[in-house]
C-alpha cells in the first residue's frame, strides 16, 4: 500500500509522505486518530472483503469521526466512478443540528468544486424545524459560492439510510455529507443507526464530521 501511494503521488505530482508504525491491534485506532489530528481530512476505505470484522471497521470509523476533531471521508472500495467526476453532485443530510452544521462547514471546499448540491431533509415531525431552515441554509451556502437546491423527502416506510441512498442515486450524487453525534462509547450516529448501517454497505462516498 505504501508503494502504491508513493507511485500515485508521484504520478499526480503532489506532495506525499508515508508513515509506517508497529503496534498492537487494540492500539491501531489511537495511532490513526493521532495522525488524523495533524491532517485536514482522514480517508477511510471500506473494502468489500477484508480481514477486519464489521465491528472493528465501525470502531475505527467511530474513533476517527468522534476523536480526531477532523472530518472523515469514507470511500467504498467497490465504487467505479471516475475520480475527476466522483463528487460533481453532493447530497447534504440536513437536520438543523450542530453536527450537521459542522459537517457542511467542513465540506465547503468540496462543495465549491461540485456542480450540483442538494440539501435533503427527511420529512417527519422531528425534522419540521430542519425543513423550515433548509432554504436559509441554501441562502447561506450561496454566500460561499455554492448554489444548492432544497428537497424534503418522505420516508414512505423506508429506513433513513435507504432514503439517502435512493435520493443520491436519483440525482447521480457521488457524496453524502452527514453530521455525527454521541456522548459515550455507545455513541450512535445521526438519525439513529443510519450511518452505522451506511458504513456496512456504503452506496457512495460518505463525508462525516462531529
């Protein structure tokens, strides 16, 4: 992997540094978090088949999202989209909360490069306030040069992650931006276990921030 990284960095003429550390398996998440704190963004690949269990993968993702203080980009390895156009359309999961606000702020550099940005709320009693503030969020993003459209979708019996996946597919989005919240080691992600289930089988790239 280190050789592949060096080759890719050289080919793209970008700065790159490789780091190799040894440690106990239980210490891996802490080592990764320490490195992530010194970077702008952590990128976590989600392989289709790997020696790590789903529990371990979620543990590393949780550590990066909650403990690093930096946003995390989760990339499904099976995704076939070309790198140049992968994030041309982006979906923002908006519930009006602090975590979703932070995630959108962290994602601004990516949103400025996108050709289409969609603000999505899932219509129910809990998201009435978010639905009302979504147009104001679009106006705020416009001041940063990001033109966004607002959409409110009924779940119609679908789980939240299915709603996100279906909407992202319908607009050809290659990235879903979501906030995350939690107070203990039993932390859950935004909108219940939606992100945890999305991590198990990401339909597209996920940008997570706490």
